[in-house]
C-alpha cells in the first residue's frame, strides 16, 4: 500500500561539527558566514555538510517524500548535539530545495557516549521512546532517516520502524544515494504482550523498578520469569537493591505493541452502577484529608464507563512518587494512588469479563494522569 508521506524523523550525529573543525579554511560553524556557505553548496554531494544534510537531500531527490512538511531532528544530550541541532534547524528552515515547513529539534536525554552507563541504560531507551512518539504523532506519513549519530541507533531505529511498518533509510558513506534498509527477521509476540501488559506498563512508566515490586506483581522471582521477558529487561544492583528496567530492545517491543495494537479501541461494557454509587469509602484512618484533596482525580477513576466500584482498602502516610498505578492480581485489579500526603490503596471492580479485558482495563486506568 502506498502512503502519502510528508514527514521525517532524522537521528543526528556530529559529522557536520567534525568537518568544520577539521577544515580551518571554513568559518566557525555557528556563524552567519558558515550558514551562508552551507546554503550555497550541493546538499546531496558536498560531504562537508555532514551525514544528515547529504542523506536528507538524497531522500528528497529520490521522491520518497510527497511533500516536505515536518522534520524532527533527534540530537544527542551533549553541547555538540545542541549546537549541531541549532545549525541544522536554521539550514532546513531556509534552504529552498531541501527545506521543510516545520523543523523541530528534540534532545534525547542521556544519549551521551561520554557517560557509557547512562548511554546504554537510559540514552538508547529514550531514543526509542522519542522515535515512538514521532510514529504515534505522524503514523504512516513518516519516514525514518537513521544515517546520522551513533551506530547503535541504527539497529533500534530499524527494529522499531519495521515492527510497525515505517520505512527506515540509511546512506552508507561511500554510497551515491540513500537506501531503504532491508527487513529484519523480526516478529512481535502479541501473546507475550497481552499476558504481561501490566508488567510492561509499570516498567515503561517508571523506568527502573525494585525487583521485589516485580515479584509482587508477577508472583515470580526474576529468575523464574519467562526467558522471552527476561530478554527484554536489564537487571542492576544499586545501593544494596536489585532494580529491573526495560532494555533498549524492550523499549522497541513495548512501543511497537502500543503503536500496533490500539487498546483504546477495545471496548469494555459500560457499567450499570450510577456514578454516585461507585465510590465505596470505609473511612480508613487518616485518609479523609487525602481523599478531599485529590477528589477530582479519584472521581476521574470511578467515573470511567467500565468501572463498577472503586473501593478504598487502606491508606498510608508514606509515598514514594506522585502517580496512580493499577495492577492485575489474578482476576482482580488493585491500585495505589500516591501523592503528597500519602498513598491510598484501592480495589477496582470493572465490567471486564475475561483475562484480556481485565488487562485492557488495567491499561486504560494506567493512562490516567494525576
């Protein structure tokens, strides 16, 4: 199927800055003189302009885009990345032949190869998240240009793009033009996603979660988890505790599944309980003030069409983070609403009638923001 494509997301590296630093005859990269010189060059073949300009010009020349409306530049979390992003933004806003109507620079947090641990555990994950946001925003109008930046980015851009049907392009240094990267032998395990949706949602929301919390949710130790799940996770020992997080390929999996399977389209039967009778509050000690303070959000939960009852089961004056989190335990849904003032424990009864519907209800509840 042919799509009308008018938007591009492009990973950005440092080749432009390196080229200017190496050629002493050129003006400083951030100067007006440098921009003027750049705009006068052949964007596809002048190698000094760097991988991003050369590859984007090649892609445009091949007619891969029907129109040049949106360009998103994903830059590294470094001073050099910020500078190159700024220069490229000005260039693509001004160039008459390869310019775009709208150019946006997005910094990928912790994507800095001088901080190896952050680069591996956070930076690459954040790159996948940013690519996922772009895909959700522009869908089949988008193409991915993975030419610029760290080589590790290519694999994850390719995996995510091809998992959801978005073409990924790359221009090898000695190639005369950009090419579409061939398919990977990659398939998504929908059953794995459906059966562990709440676990993946928890890790996606919080990044790093204590291993004990994972065990409480799944009923299994990390060692007992399905090997297919463990392949998507990292385990780190920090300050005497074990923490679990999605690794970069785990980020690819979660983003691809959320893009491919729109759970918001799975309809749950509407509750026959009037809204005013859905909130059951047994007045646990010390919770009155908390409930009054966050009444609007609590009402937002029990007013969801598929919620039959929201039952307060407990309260603690301790809280770790401001967020509402819901989990599936067997055939029941439990949640904790944590904010300044304490943590409210609740049980949610819904109209979900099978295991998948329960997981969808949990997913929908976890989309609510305080």
